């Protein structure tokens, strides 16, 4: 005899209740009409299979019916969106060649790091035959073409937009009298063993010195200071790429002031020793003030362009989808 957990039993009972207008009979039924197509409850439940299992694991039996209902409503909305887009692609006669389908499948297999044979075996294990898989790929490529034609093609990211984003993210105005600094540091003597042993403390300090000298050499040679700080600095400022902001002379500790006072913007200081480790700095702007460029424009231009494009395409896509829904017939019966 197989015994089900109380949680799983309640989950099954809840699904059966949702599946049938009368509790004594299990019937598949339409849960949404989308123009001339329909979505059935069995299709929704298949889409939600993994979600149901997660709900059974993560939520109490008392909470599961409400969580399941919310999940079904969200998944149904997503299925409606996908159906509308597929319908639009067919309506606009967007065609896909067999070569395009095969090339896309090859890319999917390559991205999975599997051989064609192993990938085919995995499909069979998941109960997906090759014909169904190709149909799914064809549908996906058709949708991508539709969105590229109706949404992506209308997006233009100008140089002025990139410069504006660069100014917001990578430049700062420093008033006269301030020193804008980046910081990098390596700590030593933090372990209990080091604190209790002079020999271990000395070894710890020498290792820290060796590491900080290597980092300074990399920074001086032109490697990205902020990236080095994020990866290797032990100081809290590492999270901000070593950015510690603007200091006036009166705010600096004597050792820090001595290290940076004669630097020119862009230069890296000598290493200074602190009670807990070693540090050095990069000066972005000196007491004369002005605009500080934290990273050269050419180094981040392409990344900023991609970020702006992705943000714009999401905005345009959502507006396009809303307009598509407004001119479609949609009836939900969940």
C-alpha cells in the first residue's frame, strides 16, 4: 500500500477540485478563449507541473489552495500572452525556413554542452519527440522574428543617449578643495592564530605586503582599479569598486594625506601601512575640482548601449503587448 503525505494529498484534492465543475467527475475544460483558439485546464496543469511540486514542498497544506490559485492565474496570463504573439506571427505571415530551425536547434544543443545523441536521449526521457521539438523551435523563432520586426526594429539608441547615461553613472562634479579617491587595501593579522603568534603574524603581514604590491603594480600598469578593488580589496569600499568619495585635506588621516596630496588626477599613490593592513589610493580629482570621469567612455560605451537597448525593448514590448491585447478577444474562465 502506498501512503501519501498529508501535504501531497491536499494538493491533489485541490487540483481535482479546480479541474471539475462537479467534484464527483474529472473533466477537462476550457479555461481561456483567445480569439479563435482556446487554452484547456489540462494544458494549464501541464504548464504548472513543476510549480505544483514546488508549492507542495514549500507551503503548508492550509496555504496551498490559495497559492495554487494565484500560480494558475499568473501562468494562464503568460500562456495567453504567448498564444496572442503566435497568432500575430501567423497573421502577419512570418515564415521560417527549415535551415533556420536546424540552425536554432544546433545552437540550443551547443548551449546545453551536450552531443546531439545525448541531447536526443534527454528529449526522449522528457517525453518529447523530435517533431514536437522542431515545432516548438519553429514557433519560438517565428515569435522572435515578429518581435524583431514590430518592436526591436523601431528602437534607436543615439550617441547622445549613451553620453547622458555615461554622465549619470560614471562622472561626478567635485567642488574646489576636494580630493576624489579610490581605495584598495589588504588586511593582515585578523586570524586568532596570527594574533597569538609573532611568527605567524609576521608571515601574515609579509603575505599581505606581497599581495598589495602586486595589486599596485597592476593598477599602475593601467588595469581597471575598480575591478581590482571589487575582486581583491579586503576593505568595505570594495563593494563600490574602491570608491570612497571626496575628502578635504582636513578630513584625511596624516598618512592618507601624505600619500595623495601631491598626486595628479589619474595617478596611483604609494602604499601606506595602517594598524590593520596596507592601502593605496587612486586620485580621480584634486583640490582644483572639476568633472571626474571614473572610467574612460570608450571602455563602457558598448555596455551602456546594450543596457539602454534592453531597457527600451522591454518598455516597447510591454506597450506593444498591451495594444495587441486591446484589439483581441480574450475571455478567462478559470
